[in-house]
């Protein structure tokens, strides 16, 4: 059996309450079990995205505040810059100030990571996640 190390984590009360609600619905027996699972998932995703070789197909999901000056123009400019790997995009209005841009990508992981990093750095972008179903 692997050695267990105890750690302390400080969280805002509302985040912990939401986490507890989710782990209860998913059937975890403890917070520790859920946190271990979340950390494993985070590590796997990070290592996968860290690989910059081979072709991948997936969707870059971007949630942003369209009321932040210049955010829409910057995202459009980035899509033009990466048109070689963009197959299509879908724009949805979530709320008065929030939009979801789903950018379908196919290309080298290095290019996909590059657009993902650039989009993440745009002021007004709240969330970026690349989801894939295929990688060579």
C-alpha cells in the first residue's frame, strides 16, 4: 500500500459547500477520496496536454465576458491567426454578459496548445478547456 501524506487545504466556504454537494451526489465516501480522484484527473489532463506531438481533434470551449472591451475582437483575431487548425466555431449567448465560444480544432498538439494558451491569456476570458476524443 502506498504511503499516505496528510495535507491541509484552505477553501472559501461556498466552494467547499458546492464540492460537498457534488461528492455526495456522486457517491464518494469521503472528501479525501473525491480530492484524490480530482487530483488524479487534473494530473492526467495536464500530462496529456503537455504532450506536444501528434495530431488531435477536439473542441476548445471558451467562456468569456463580452462586455470586457476588446475581448471579442481579440478572440476573432486569434481564430484568424489559427485558421489552419480551426474547422468551425459556434457562438452561444449564455447570459447578458457571458458568451460561450466552441472552437473545433484539428491539427498538431503544439498548435492546439498554442491557441489554448493565447486564448486563456485574453482579458475577459473566464474559462478555457480543450476536450478531445481523438489523438494520434
